């Protein structure tokens, strides 16, 4: 198995595991009165991430030797992802969920940044293709992700403005 295929398999497994965790957390949030703010936008994120991995598999030759420093950066981004998930605990999901009358999380990476997961995902979408010399994939999917995130952040801001406390940051899985 090539390095590319091994990395893509690990990322796909990670994303599938996160989808399972997110589904369980989403169910629990709904049981607590939580509701989804952007149901229509969610499939777009799922499609973006699936297409991102598929584009890498289809467009990068399997024998491509990666940039190990960039793969290390991608690994560091995974540590950031774990930090976000651990900080939010049962409030983490891939959907944009709101839970009324619950304070925003201000611990962990949220002490430093309002949307740490969004920054981590943006970094992942750019860095992984660049690690395999796929600058076009990095650019195209970074732009598409930016469009989707701009919409999501706007909707999240509107929810906060009317007093709904959003409690989750999407994984973009």
C-alpha cells in the first residue's frame, strides 16, 4: 500500500468514526432540547469532504512521495481536532446544533479562538493535498470550504444574536 493510500484510509476511518460519535452526540443533544440550525447545509459539508478525499485518490499518483514536514503538520492538526472534540465532549457534533440556555464553551482551544475547529479543518483541507503535491486540489477545496464556512458562521452568528446558544463546532466529516 502506498503512503498516499495509507494516509487516505486513515483519514477516511477517522472521519467515519467521528460521524458515529457525532450521530450519538446529536441524538443526546436533541433529547436535551437541542435543534439543528442548518439542516440543508450539512449534506454539503459531507459531500465536500468525501469529494476532497476522492479527488486526492483519483488525481494524485499512488507513487507520489509526500512532503514529510507537511504530513507532520497534518498530524499536528489532528491533535488540534482531538483537543476540540475532547473540550466539547458530548456537545461536539458535525452538525450545527443549538441548545437553548446553555453557555458557550470557553475552555480549551475556545479560550483562544471562536472557531478553532473551522481553522483546523481549513488547514487540513489545504495541507493534506499540498503534502502530496496537489496544489490544485488544495486550492479548489479550500475555496469551496470557505464558501460553506462563511454561510455556516453567518447562520451561527444569527442564532447567537437572537439568544440561542450554539454549542457545537462541525468536524466537517
